[in-house]
C-alpha cells in the first residue's frame, strides 16, 4: 500500500527493474519515494550536464531504472521542459496505424471491453501502444481521457523514450519488462503530475515486443498493484494473439491443401505468414533447414524468411525468396481474397512428366525400367519410390503389388529386378497364377521329380522358385492360388527355402 511518511514523502511498493515476468512472478520490494528529493535529483541531474557525464552516479533515493532512463533521455536530446508528446492527427496515418495493428487491436478488444467499464470514475485510463510506442487505443475515465489529450496521451501520441523521455510506455518498451514511472520520475516537466504503469506485449510466435498496455492517470491513482494489473492484461492479450495465430495457421494450411494438388506427403513444406515468418515446418531437408533457419525450427517459434510482396504473384514471391531457397516451389496463400501467406515446397524427388529418375544413385537398368512407367500422380510416384527402395535393398524381400488387372503390376516387378544390386543380371521369372490349373500348382511352384504323377516329365522339372533363384519371381493374380497351396507358399516366403 501507499504509506505517508512525512511531507511529500511516501513509500511505494516497486517492481524491480529486472523482475522476471516470464516466470509469472513479481517480487515486490519497498522503495521510499520522496517527491521533493526526486525533483531535486532531477534538477541536479540536468544541471550537471549529463551529456558530458560518461558514468552517471545514481542518487540513493532514485531508482537506477529511472536514473538510467533519464540519462538516455538527456543524451538523446529530449527537452526536459517538454509538456507533451508528439502527436499525429493525420487521418490517413491513423488509419494506417489501425490497419497495421489490426491483429493487436483485435486481441486486446476483449480485455479492454471488460476493463473499460470498471475504470469509469476511477481517474485512470488504459491505453494500448504499438511497437513504436504510438497509442492506437484508449479507454477509461472520461475526465482522465479528456485531460490526457492535453499531453497528447491519446490515439496518435508517440510515447517511446526517443520522443518524450522516461515514461511508463517508453521505458517498458526499452527494458522489455513491466515498469511503473511515478510523478517526478518522469523526465519531461509537463507530465510529472501523472503516474503510469506499462507492460510489454510479446508476439507468441517469435517473442518480439509488438506493443505495450499502460494504465495512466494523475499521481493520486498510484497503487502498488497497478503494474500487476497491466502485466496480467498483457498476458491476456498475448493469449488471444496465440489463439488468432493458431486459427490463421489452420486456415493457411487448408488454403494450401486446396490449392496444391501436386503436393506429396514426403515433400518438405514451410508455411509463412503475411509477415514472412515460418509458422509451419514439415519434412524440410536437413541442409535447407540449417541454412534457412540457423538450425532446426523450435515448435511455435517463428523465423523470418522473406518479405511478402503486395502483388502476391508467384513470380514476385519467387524473387522475394533468399537466393538459396529459390529452387523450391512457392505458392501464394490468400484468405478472404487477401494475400496472407505463402507455401514453400521442397520436392522429395524431381517432378517430371515420366518417372525416369527416382534416386540420384540409381543405375542405368533402373532408369530404363522406370521409364516404362509413365505418370506423375502422387500415388504412382510413391509406389515407384517403394519399388526402387526394395530394388536397392541388400537383403531379399517380398513385395506385394496391388492393382486391377491391366494396370502394369508386372512393370513394377521388372523395375525391382532391373534395379537390384544382386539380381540385375539374374533371372526374372513371371507366372500368372490365374492360368494354372489347381492340380498343377504344386509342381509349377516347387517342381517335381521324374514320374511323380501321370504325365510328369521323365527328367523331372524344376519349379519357378528354383528357376528364379538369385533373381526375381513375379506371381501375378496370386489371389487365384488354391487354399491348400497357400501354407506352403507362406513357409517359403518366411524361410526362404524350398
């Protein structure tokens, strides 16, 4: 609480200059505030010409946070006798500020609406400033709002330290932490009758400060919990921003899916928002990821990649990309008719009119076999990739190829045969199970000795498994295999022995 110690001397509970808001805690300590002593310290500070003082000494009764800000203000050329902040009343500029901060204003709307009614008659006003300290919204006690216009504490007023010196908005922007500035602690003489407490608002995506929420009024409204109030309000606004960003991310992904039918699940994908920051990252090649993002992307942490051109054309988007990313395919993403992001696709394999090359290290036999399979649908390319991986495997493998009659299943078997490192020059045996009678399945698959049954070859006959030893055996229409033969086939596939 505020306790009177004597004439013009009060003790106030102060938030330390380096309090950790991220930890969700505010350590309050007791700091004696003496109005007259603070004024004398300010006058002495100005009389000593701080521009010539390299290492200013902090008076014991002035917080170091305030004294450091005074030093920045003085060396920055701020007029200590100033009575107001710079104000932009140009309608076009105000409209531009509103558009540029539409997301911040939208996120703050609920908090401001709930607090606005409570502030009426309290002598306090709640203001919202952008990243440059320019006020973009203000609510609260009507008389205080009116009086605030005298010092330009109104929409369009610029309240960073470079414009008006030490104050709750500008100093919170500078320190990046919740800050209060009370009465004589202000740098400019014209605003020393005011008290203010400001808390920075950070973008949930990249953690950068995008604004400040501030509670201001004449000095009698000071309460120790003013700083806690604005800090809590800032957190509510950040939560609303996070919800907005999640909704936009979902909509951008939906827009990409509906506009990119050629995208394959294994392709690398990065979605950037309207500010050119990565908001979604999946399957990005390691080399691209390191160069593009200086290391693997942390979930929920946006990295700036590019400036989105206003035209939204693919050509302009491609030119806006960094040089090392221009090999990827970029797609503009629009929401409600406006450009709101872009998709960067890193193909997992070259997209060509016919499937001729699937891996860089494939041999010529594999290329020739792949050239026989013509098409570029996602499902077909994925099937070819699987077949090529099987072909280049160092161990024997069984591959099931499903598809209707006539779609070219045998071409995939020949692709596996042609590309196999072990079987490129070994036999390829194809058998159509639908053309074999039930009684002959056993002998066709496993062979027979001479005289094994009526009509059997006198010399005996090797089965297709034996003939294909060291090569590839393709069993077409395997669903026609009799049930009594299937256990034997299963054993061969498991044991690799006939």
